[in-house]
C-alpha cells in the first residue's frame, strides 16, 4: 500500500497538469478582441497539437499495450478497430446532440446567419471540452500512477502533460467566448475540461486499478485518438477555415505540431 504523503504528491501532480487547461483558457480570454486571425491561428494550433499527440504519442502507446496483451498482429488490428470505433462514437454523438439553442444567449433571434454561426461555435467548444475531458481522464490516471511509483518519472510527465493542456484550454475557450460573448463561461469550461485529470486519478485509484491492464489501457487510448482526430477534422479545422484566414489556420496547425513535438522531445 502507498502512504498518504505519496498519494497526495501524486494527486497534486495530477491537479497541476489538469489545471493547465485553465491557463490556456485564461490566455484566450485575456486577449481583448480575438478576431478572425487569432481565432483561426488558435484553433489551427490546437488541432495541430491534438493531431500530433494523437498519432505520435497516444496511438503508438495503444498499439504497444495491445501488442503486449494479445500479440503484434491482433494488437495492431485491435488498435485500428478501436480507433475507428472512437470516430464512429463521436460521429453518432455529434449527429444526435441538438444545437444549443438558448434565447438568452447574445444575439439569438436578431440575425439568423450569426445565430447559426454562434450555435456552431458553441457546439465546437462543448465537443472539444468533452473530447479533451475524455482524453484527460486516462491521462490523469497515468500521471497519478507515475507519481505513486517514481517521482523522477512523474514530474517530467506531469510537466509535459501540462504543456499539452495549455493549447487544449485555448481550443475550448476561444469558440465558447466567440459564441457567448462571455469570458467567464469560456474560462469555466476550459478549466472544467482539465479537472477530468484528477477525477480520472481518483476514480482509477479507487475503482479501476484492480482491473486495469495493457488491453484496457490500449483500447481506451485508441478510442480517444479516434475521438480527438474527429474533433480536429470535423470541428476545429472547419471552424478555423470558416474565418476566411486559411493560411493563418494552416500556420497555426504546423506551429501546434512543432510545439508538441518539441515538448515531447524535451522529456524523452
């Protein structure tokens, strides 16, 4: 068993990493007027981060875990199947969730075109928050387990995850702020999406540890990659392109990939 100080240390690292989404949200809301250029760049940046970490970090971990559990051939097939299952899951949810029509939101009813744009932005922000929360749940569990086992590994892991989470917070906050005109709502949802990490740590510690193995982790990671890729291709990038700042969105995408690549290389 672990002593209380070790558990609290591991939980503290997980909270630190999770709350970094709030830092990203704060960056987004402090900017006086995001405008089309900032929005295109921020959403492109976030898509770059999510795509790079999905294909270069999370999916390989999934394949490794499933190969360990079931062998190379079955493990690779299972990872691919779970990846597309994640895409199918979020696609079905996207089709079933009604548009967030709220007569109390800014401008609802005054301009049909703006109404539709704001509803799409709000849906983008909420789906991004949900996908990030889902992604952060096992991340939190992983950080927590590292903290319990080895502090020298856990600290760089927590810092790397925190770096990852800052642009994720931007990705949540920017569309919600644009949709509602509320900086408080944007900051709230960006922060809440990161709190899934300590939640994942606590639930994993209390309930999942006896059942958690390579197969479960591998399938979960592959599903998460599918969800994140769908969010990038169906929500983040189309919303960035819709601003009319095509090149800004692409440059943001490339910069996001570069920042994520460097952040991963720093902690090898």
